[in-house]
C-alpha cells in the first residue's frame, strides 16, 4: 500500500524536547555584552527563569511538562506527514517527496510549538502579561492564542508598516485576545520619543523589540518573549523532528535530503536537529539544506561573527551568521525570512559543514509554491515556498540522474493569510532585484 499520509496518535506526542547543545561538535560561543553595557543583565530580567535555564542547558533531553504536552495534543499534535505523489508525478521524478504539515496548527504555522511552553513557564512563575514584537504576524498570532489558553495577558508590538498592510493579522490576534499596537506606540518611552521626532515613523523590528523589552524591564509581572533565534525556541520546536522520525520509520524511509526554510532558524532546527544528531554521531549521511531569500542572504553571504539581535543594540551580542544589525532587507513577501541574523546553533552547524545553505529568488519560490498548490492542494506560506523550491530542484536532479532519493521538507505554514503576495506574483509585480 502507498503511504499518502502518515498520522500518529496523541500518545506519540514526544515526552521530551531534544537539546542539541549536548551534541554540538564544538562548544557554542556564549552571548556577550558590548563595551560599557550590560545587556545580559537586562535579558535576565526580561525573560522567565525557566527560559533562561533552557537557554544554557547542556542536558540532551528536557522533559516536556505534562500540561504543555496536553496542550500540544489539544492543538492538534502530532502533525501529519504527507507524501507529495501528485507533485512527483507532475515532475516525472523517481524521487519520493514527503512534507511535514506544520500548517495544520490552528494558527497556521509551527510557531505555537514554542508559544505554548513560553506562556506556560511564565504562568508558573506568576507572570501576568507577556510582551513581544511581531513583523509578519505569525509569532504574535501564536503567542496571543497561547496566552489566552493559559490565562495570561498578551501585548504585541507590530511593526507599523505591517500593521497597516496586514489588517487580517491584527484581526486574528484580536480574536485570540491579544492586544496589538502599531510600533512605535505611545505606550513606551522609546515609542514616545521616536513619535515626537517623527509621527509617521514606519517602525522596525528593532523598535518593536525595544518597546516590548522596555515593558518587561519596567514591571516585575511582565516578561518578554521571542519567537525564534534563541536556543530555547529551537529546543521547543524539536517536537516536529521527533514526530517526523517516528513517521519516517513507519514509512520505512531513510531520508537522503532534508530541507527547511530559515528565517531565525526555528522551523529548520525543530524539524532537523534530531536528524542532524545522527549525522554528528556518525550514523547518517543525510544532506541538510537551509533555504533563505536571495534578498536576505544571511547564511549564504553573511559573516560569522558577534552581532546584536536588534537594530538598537538592546540585546546581547550573539555569535551568528549576520548581515549586520543595521541591514534592512527589501520588503519581500516572506516577512518571516527577513531577519539580519540567524540562530547561533544553526549558524555554528552551518559553519561546521553540517548544514548546506542555499538562497532562492522571490519570483522562483512563488512559482514553486503555486506548482505545489496546484498538485497537492495546500497553499504554502511565502516562507515555506523556499523549501519547496529546493525540494523541486532536487527532485528534478533525480530525474536527470535516475536516483530514487527520498526528499523530506518541513512545511512550516500555510499561505491563506498571504494572498496579497500571490496576487502580486500574478500581476507580475515581483521584485526583480537579485
Ligand atoms: C516565522 C516563520 C518562518 C521563519 O522563522 P523560523 O524561525 O526560521 O522558522 C518560516 N515559516 C513560517 C510559516 C513562519 O511563520
């Protein structure tokens, strides 16, 4: 029988997160203060204790609290694994293509996998409200829902241009009971200062981070959260890869190529770190590919050095691939892939040769996304189309060489709230640069 879809039962939701810190081939460089500042102290005040502990833990496996595991189940985990047989036939390739469906989360992406535990640990520590920033809106949406499930207030600072361009995202955060403010806002000192100078300031992730952090630093009952880049976020997302391992065993498949898009690195890390462990241990020769937009080529063209996580230098410096903290990516539709830096763990593994980075142009990824939707039915998020583009490239290579490779990609989210991007593809308005 063909395996079109491999589902698991609630019991198969992992009981532990996998922490790659325990297995890295060289030690992960620690965050650093910049001269004359103590950003590490600020971060310690802004985050939950549990979050900080996980950030630096060397334990290989960390138990998932039963309440968190239960919420994972209630929100639909485990997510299914599908085989893209229509796409294979369309491409006329001997390769097999599988995709792990993180779009089946109620908020439409993998982000809820970290939003739930971050909200849970905050609640346990007596926190009353979480703050965060959001660009494209996926993280703000997931955190709004997680906070509502755990009876916490949630304040989201959304970059003003996105706030104005994406009213649907604000709407869905409101539905999940999140308070959304266009950033810069009147709520904070930083916001008021910027607005006094320029009432029409378009906002930026850097400004939004500053606003969200200012609140967490000012009030004891408020903490700050981040949806990617940090080790703890990579850790939480490993539920994806552990489920995927079980599913590939059921399908009796050994993956040859595994692919995910990379913005801050969390869906890549979550789906692939459990497999990269096998490679570090010398038990696998799977190829791991991280795909980013050519308009924001962090891993393919950035340098591996200490840099700030935000534009203003509020965060400690992290050793990572970076395009420079003042890099402003062109406004491509894959908003989730426009970050100047990359997870320090994903960066280190790329530096050490375990991960192969590739970049793709916006026009060609949308084309791949549409090909996928026409054959498989599911409409990918603009971010996800990057992984699809490379999966299609690899499948076409197999057609040329006759190799029957097994290709697996992480389908990080759906594109039903990103239809504007698809419309501009059909209108022929896609940025031609790069
Ligand atoms: C946020 C997001 C990304 C990029 O973030 P990572 O941390 O690199 O995973 C990719 N795909 C979707 C659907 C997203 O929402």
